[in-house]
């Protein structure tokens, strides 16, 4: 079957837009093909700085013929309805319609037959629409055409369109269409400087090969591999080691069509400033990689750049130009750093009085005061020194007002650590400046220093309670304040540091510190808010445990127990419960408990009452009843003692002893006895099964 080749050739497309644009082009074209009944075999899109390209192979040569029946109005219906039916179906007279009968009467039926069109004609119709309506995040008008009504808007000036369609064994046809005066053809262009001449192409394989000859690597992944491999080899050859940067590699691959890797240098004096500042300066300003000395692991005064041309002087002028710019930018960074060191962190704090954190949550200064107070309360719970935790919380945000962080926001926290150490702060206080932001994602490191942990928890819990209080909760896919990430951060801090913290208690304390003593802006009852927040933590914990292979319903079963706000204990209960339910005893006890719950639910609904309260031993008539009652008493006692010692595995072993008695009860005892008193007593005994299992979890929440 025929293949489609489409290329949109333009001025430079911003690197950050290329991947999405290629995906959008593939999606838009293939969706239109399917909508037109043209089911294809495969499609792949590409992007370089100057082109978007798409190949779709295995497209049928023609659309299938269409035959369908369309139901119309009732026979004898309104003339307007019949006229609309004729117009919609293309019938010239109602006599051309069939009449079909059903229970509701007789209706007109139109048989519509539509002959499929050639795919070449369909493509000529849909492709210009896609080009004109392409969803660029930002686009522009240009040249003489921009003055005309309806002129094309594109991310950058569009110069040429290549569009061919045909079989591999034949010369493909050009898909004939034009967009704003640009005619589609079978011609593309190579590298802007090294091979700018027009290139005649036929199909994708021919197109890709000719572009490569013309110094254009079409596939972004291939460009990335070439840059990374060459950069590593160049660094190794000089005795250095490349510091890899995946995000920068993606960006650089979008800046060049023919990557050429070169090495430059800068003055060693600049290595006196923190290596992260040097790296950020070189990365952000010149899109270059830095290298380290493999013997020491420290940054060296070398950098690696990626040119877009094979220069006649082997890149000497390109390297020299980059060195001049980097020298100037590093001079600025050195000045910023040295200027920052002249002002102590605490001397900057007064400026936070004039900076609003959120209109309903006060200034940054007020927020820092809340974090400081909360960190002091959390410190004893995490074995942190209270004075150090307060000091760290007070200074942790101060570097936001420094020149270096103003220039490189991604260095916030890290620069605070450097400045704190420079002014003689305790190492734990300094570390907390960097670490209180962590963890910022599932793969980020979790702080272990108690002072850092205290400040990190205080920062995240203040954020969560504050935005919960003003009803700015995450909704659907929207989470502008990264509250889900904050909650997962709290969970990881607690679990990975094995901390015993009451979420409800800490949340109430955080609420009390909000503006107006936690009441002025509260959108809900102050007592309800911690419970809502705990439910949010439960949802986040389910996500976390599910990613680790645990069952989310077990989290629900444990959280259903009253007072379960110790996340570490919840996780340990879930682990023990999961292992128990993998055993035969666990599976059978779950089945027995659910059977008891189902019977109770039916009878309680029928009788319009509950069967709480202790059973009367005098009403036990069968040995199985007595054995179950005895087993329940023993299990409650043993499981309760194990829970008190936080021995959840032991509690599960105790639960296992209940299984034989439950099985025997259902085999030998008729619950709905004719004697009303005996029936009530047996229903109360079933309730005791449910109560006994709730020692460890709410089994009704567990899925079969």
C-alpha cells in the first residue's frame, strides 16, 4: 500500500516546541486519516530546528465505499421534517426512501451509498487544513502575506512543503495543495550553510538518506546519541569526564541539524565560586556541558559545546566566541556571589515583610515565622535539636533574596547552604537550607539529618494546611501549588526515616498558626480540615504503595480504623495484612468475615436495627457457637496485645486462630433460628467476628 511523506520546512523552530510539534503533526494527520476511513499501518514523526516531517506507511489507495441506512421522520409527518430529511440524505424525492415498520409505527429509511475517493484527493483536502490550524503554543505572521486577511500563522516563517504519496515500486505522486501561496512539491533543502541547495525527494527512505548526505540528521534521538557519545569521547581523550545533563542534551539536540562537538576553556580563577554556579552559568547562557576531573570529582575549567557546522578552521573561531561569552557571564556570576557574601542571611529577612506569599496566607515573613514555630514543635518528634531547627527554619528561605538565586532560581536552597557555611552556621543548619525542599519527586533524595527533616516537614505541612484552609485544593489534573508533591514528600520523609508522627496533631498545630489564628480564612470547619487533609494523605499513600506493588484497598482497610494517622504504622499494618491475606488462613478468614458482614447487613436492614452488644453465653446451644465465642475472646486479647507492642505480624498470627472456628460455625449453625432470642444472639456473635477483625483492619474494605 502507498506511503505518505510530509515535510514542513521553515525558519528555526524553538527547541522546546519541537517534540510536541512532531507528536501533534503525527496525531492530527493520522486522526484525520482514520476519520476518513483510511486505516494505516504505521506512522512516525521527526523534528529538526528547520523542519517537521512525517511518514505514514500502509495507507489504502482509496477510501472504502460507504453504505448506510439513515432513519427519517414518521410516515405522514410534518413537511418540514421530511424536507430536512431529504436535504440531509441527498434524496431528491421522498419516493426514493424505503418505509420500515416497528412498534412505534412506519418510518422513512434512506439508503445512502457513497463511493470512496482516491486517498490522494483526501490528503489534498485534509493536509492544508492541518497546516493552517496547527496548534502552536506561540505563532507569528510575517512578510507581505501578513497584511492579507486570513494569512497563515506559523511558529516561524514557513518556506516550503514537501508532500508525496505512492507505492514503493513506483514514482510517488505529489499531493497537490497550497497554503498561503506555498505550493506542496517534492523538493526539500539540506543544511542551511553546508548544503543549502534544493533536493528532489520521492519517499521517506530516499528523503532521509538524501538529508543525511546534505548534513541533516533527521532523527532527534540519533542527534542526541551522537552528541552524547562524541562529548564523552572528547572529554575522555583530554583526561576529563563529562557531567551528563539529560534536559540540556534534549535542548541542544533541538538547536542543531548536524552536531559537531568541540571543547573550550575558561580561567581557573572562576573555579573559586561554587561549581553549581559555574555549571548554571555555562548551561543557561551558552547551552554547554561542563566536565569534571575523574580523580577528584570536582569541576574543571573546560566546557563542551555543540556547533551546527563543520568549520574550515576546525571550530577555533566558534570555540573562541563561546569562550568570550562564558568569560563575561562567569565574571558576572563571580560578582554576584562575592556581593551576596557581604550580607548575612538574617540581615535579608526584613525584606520578606513586603513580599506577599499569598493574599489569604500573608507575607513571606509570616510564613517563615509559621515554619519556624512548627519546626520547633516537630523537632523533638524527629530527634532534632530544637534551637538548630528554629535557626534553620528562620534562614532557609533567605537565599531567595540573593543575586545568584535571582539569576539562577534553580539554585535556591543550595546557595543558602553555601552562604550559611560561609557565615559560620552549624553544618546541620546550613544543610537544611538546601534539603528542606526535598524530596521534590519520586526519585529525589530524602533528607536524613534530623534538622533538615524537621524543617522539610514544617515547610510542606504549612503549605498543605494553608492551601487546604483557603480551599485551594488540587482538582483533577490541576495542582498549581504542587500539593500532591508536598504530600508525597511528607510521606517519604516519614516512612524512609521511620518517624512516628500524628498527622492530625501536627495539622491542627499548623492550622493554629495561620492568619487570624487559623480561623479568618478557613473555608471549612477547623476540626474537619485535619480529617480532610488526612484523607488526602491516605490517597497519596495509596499511590505510593501501589507503585511499590501494594494493594490500595489494604490502605483503605487500615485507614478505616479510628485514629489511624501515624503513616509509618499504617504502612507496617498494610505490609503485615498483605502477607496474611496471601495465606490460606487469611483468604478463608476474609471470606468468612465478609459472609458474616453480608448476613448482618441483610438482617439489620430487614429488622431496621443493629446487632451491637455482647452475646449472651446462656443462649449458646451448639458447640460451634461456644467455640467461636471462645476463639473471638482469645483472638481479641492476643491481637490487642500484639497491636499494643506494634507487632502487626503477631496480630495477624492471632487472627489466623479465628479461621477454624468461623468455618465450623457456618458449617454447623443456622443463624436465622426460629427462636427469636437465639437468632438475635447469633447475629450478635457474627458482629463479634467483625469487631475482632477490626482490631487490625476493616475487612469490609478489602476486595476479594
